[in-house]
């Protein structure tokens, strides 16, 4: 039983799935802490609200990844600027990038049809 668990833990496919989950959880936690932009806050209901929130979330993730890679993205809103300047936010964004890099490395070990992509 222990050997089976060890083999599963060492499998690049399982590791990639876990890394993808950890990345998503990190981004979910950051976005929840951020609370969304003022535009997204104003459009929280209905189909339009879902679309605006989705776009807001995508832009948030792009800014986080850019920051995690050492870039200095521009922020139109003071709320975003203040949030992304927090040391804990910078650290978490760097962690997201580290997880992305780890996922890429694990996927290189897998055949193309078995590679893991994060939603």
C-alpha cells in the first residue's frame, strides 16, 4: 500500500494535477482578499455581472503573474496599486509563478496527450 502511494506521489501527472490545484487555490485566495475591482463590485449579478467579474479576474491574474515575474505593471485603480504593493501579495504572486514554472517542468515529462492545463 505504501509503495503504491509513493508511486502515485512521484507520478508527474499526479504532481502536475496537485500543482495546478495549488496554483488555483493561491489565485483564489489572492482574489478573495482583493475583493475585485470597483467595476466588478458594481456588476455582481446576472450574466453581465459574471462576464465583468470574469474579465476582472483574468486581468487580476495577469497582473499577479507579471508582478511575480518581476515586472512592474501599471494599475489604474488605487485599490489595485495598494493591494499589489503589499509584501504578502508580492510573495504570493511569486509563489503562483513558481507553481506555473513547476507545472511546465512536470508537463515536459509527460506525453502531449497527458499534459495538465490549469483552468
